[in-house]
C-alpha cells in the first residue's frame, strides 16, 4: 500500500484497503517500509506500557526495524517508531 496525498510535514494517515479483525489477548505488529526516507524514533519510549482502555503496548525490545520487504526483527534501546493504529469498535 502506498501513501497518497502526503505533505512535507505533519501527521500522515493511511487507511487499509480491507479492515483487519483483531482478537483479545493477542500481540500484533504494525510494520511500515520507510525505505530511504526519514522516520521518527525515540529511544527508551517503550520502557513503560502505554495503555488506552483495553489496549496497551508491550514493553521492552518491541520497537522493531529491519530490511525493507521483511518482517522487522531488530530492536534498539526500547525505541518507539511512532506508528499508530486507528481502532473502530463494531
């Protein structure tokens, strides 16, 4: 999927072509290929959980990165790469 109508700065949002159903008590990975573009990262941002109602982040080495085209598996200092997911409750 490719972002459309991007701007040079500010928040970018991309809707999925098809919604993804999620299940309780299950971990998920949100992955984005940045290629050779810029990205935002904050070291030690995942040392403590971030919780919003029934959803929360895992703590520790779960902010992952890796080569383009593969599932990310590398981590560095509990870094967050700031990918948000919009959830819609049915």
